[in-house]
C-alpha cells in the first residue's frame, strides 16, 4: 500500500471511532431509565411506548425543555433540573426514541 492509501485508511478508521464514541448510547439510556423513571412510568417497554418516536424527539428538543416542563411539580422535577439529566439526557432520549410506540422495537428490560 502506498503512504497516501494508508493515511486515508487510518483517517477513515479514526473518524469512524470518533463518531461511535461521540454518539449517545441506548444501553446507557436504558440503565438511566430503569434507575430514574421506572418507579413512575413502569418498565422500559411501557415507558418508551408512552410516545411515538416523533413525540420523543419533540420532548427532548432544545435540551429537553418539553420533558422538563412535563415534570414540573412532580417528584422527578429535581432530577430533570439537575446535572444528572443534563449528563444523561441524550442517552435517555436515544433509548426512548429507539423503543417508541411506533418503532416496532422492544427493549430487553421488558
């Protein structure tokens, strides 16, 4: 292989690894859901099926502004206004989106 081909291949692999690392993680979102949402909304299947994928997208738009509004006045309000939600919101969104009511997917957490 020539040096330019090797460099190109290395660049493609590096960008592929960065894209995977930068993306949110559905499994982390599942763990977050089970830890923070299960008591109020039931298991992952029931919770994710509360909304369609488009509805989950809308709820988590603009930093989760709409889902934060939905939880004002509930016992979950401190979580949604805290650092925990800010850190895990993308993972949680990806989990709920992946298993939304119109997705046809069923999470393993039942």
